C-alpha cells in the first residue's frame, strides 16, 4: 500500500484526484452491486408472485381455460408482443407466466413442459400445508416460482397452477450488471473531467504560492503573497505570507545590526591607529603615556564587546543544535551563586532569593548561561531591588518548576514584551544585548518556556521547566 501511495503522489494532481474519485466510485458501485441482489431478492420474488396471481385471476375471471399457454411452445421459443403487430422485440417464454391444470385424478392438462409441471405437482401434494405461494428448486441453476388455487369447475375440483422460471430474474440481474458497468464507465469519465477542472482550480493557487516561495528563497520578498481563499490552501498562503513578513523584519534588523556593529568596530580601530601613530611620533594624545594607554585600553574594551556580540550570534545557532547533557542541578544553589557573582555590578541594589531547595534535571552548563543572562539583565535595569524565587506548580496536571525574576526598574513597553527576546533587539541604551535571546533558545531547547510581564510596578521574567523532559 505504501509503495502504491508513493507512486501515486509523484503523479499530476489531476490524475491523483481522478484516481481517488474513480476508486471511491468503483468501490461504492461494487458494494452496491453485491448488496443489491440480496436487498431486491424478496422484492422481486414478491413481484413475481403478484404477477402470477394477477395473471391467474384474469384467467379465472375471463374463463380462459381452453388454451392457457396459447399453444405449446418448445424451450427457448418466443412470440411477438401483439399478434396484429409484429413490430418490436419478441417476448421470451422464460419471462411469460406459464399455466397448467391439475384435475381431481392428478392429471396435468394445458401444459407446455410436463417435466416442470410434474415436479410442481409433487411439491404441492408432498406438503402437508401447502402455501398458495411457493418456490421449487429444480437444480443449482434454476428455481421455479409458482402460485396455485383450487377451482370448482362443473362440480369437479381442480387446481390451476401458474409459474415463472428463474431465468426471468437471471436476465433481470444480467441487465442490471450491464447497466451498472455502463454507469460506472460514465461516472469515471465524468470524474476525469471534474478532476481536471478541480486540479486546475487548485493548482492555479498552488502555482502562485510556488512562485512566491521561490522568490523568498532568492531573497526577493518585497512583494506580498495575496490569495483570496479561506480553505487549507488559503491558510498555507497566509502562513507563507507571515513567514515572508518575519524574514523581511529579520533582514531589516540584521542589516541594521551589521551596519551598527561595523561602525562601532571601525571607530575604536581608527582611534587605536591614531593613538599608535601619534605615540610613534613622540606625541601622547592624553598628555602622558599612562593616560594614552588607558584611553587605548578603553577603546579596545569597546571593540572586544562588539566582537563578543558577533560571537554570541554564532553561538546561538550553535547552541540550538546541541544535545542536552542532563544531570540533577540544584536550582537554589545555582541562583545564589550567580547573584553573588554579579552583585558587584550594582552595590546599590539589594536582592532576595526565596526558594524551596529544588533540583532540576537539566544541562548544567546551559542552565548556568540562562540564569546568568537573566540575572545580569536584572542588575542592569533594577532601581533598588531584585526579587528571585523558585517554586513547584502544576499546569494542566503536569508538574512544573517555575523561576521568577523581578526588579523594580521601569516597566517594559507593552508592545515590546514579546519582542524583547528577539535576536537583533536593541536595548534602551542602544546596545544589542543578546543575553535574553540566547536564554530563550536554551530554555526552549530544554522544552520550557520563557516570557516577560509587568508586575508590581516593575518588570518580571518567568521561566517554566517541566520536571520530566
């Protein structure tokens, strides 16, 4: 089955639609043709008996007992529908009710097939309570359907018997199957025409999407993708358009970032070169050797920060593809260690840690990067206080370890809450701080989630880790 599907998916869409439609129609008609004989059997048998009774009632009412079968006829013989008009197809005797009389001595009269009549007579007399409607199986290929009733003719008791051979139903089913096959062929042809129309209708939009994706692959993403559809194809087009917008936005930020970083790297290099040239000529730009060296060190530090930023960008892509080396990590000790390490930056800021002595199964090295980046951000923007806590909660029945980092600095603009973790997001100081972006990558690598919120007159950062990765 997989091999067939693999071959089909490489065919044109119109062929796939036609094949699937044709297969569904074929299966439906086959099931219909198999089940219909069983459904119609009782209806057809009842119709046969009704027909026999109506014919028999007409014979009795009109008194046509002299020549019940219009003269004897050999097997397979046929006669015209109307003796006065021979136009039209003949009527087969297998489709015409046949009749015979059984007198009180058990003799059969007015019959054109004595063998069948004898078998019917035996079946009637053999039954203790014979039904007026019955059927007699002659052999594996033929069944006789018959009705009979008692007559009182001039004081003599007789039976009139009317019967039909099963060839009537056989021919009916033969015609049914022939018409079924013709209908199937017609349906398949119509399905082919419809599939071509549907395929062209669908592929028209898909071709537009295909061309747009090729343009995006070639970085030609200025033209928006507009398809007026609300179905799955429309959803696909909307997703690709959203992707295009994200790529455009990211490209603009990346270009701005590269230009800014290039300028910021170029400036300290030019300053260093001018200082070196001046000192080679015996001139100290800052008055003396010590002052000039300190200025050169400051410029080299600026350049080092810009280079580190570039390294962090490459590091993000590298970290996102790494496997986790899981081990049990004491979250509280890690938080306390990083707080003590980074608190020297802001001696004027007090911090507090509320924890429940929680251990988390995580990659220790990557977890340290996450915590250090978030705490570093807290000290950078806090006014006077930092509060950090860790606790266990449940979300949708799953145990979660939640870390909360809060500082009393200025609140984050509501429009920036979701963008604050972007790769090329510039801070309020004009710096491209990638710490939050790296933290987001590493948190998601652990299967967790990170977000920011404005709470209690300050900014808060939340990290959720699932206890079972």
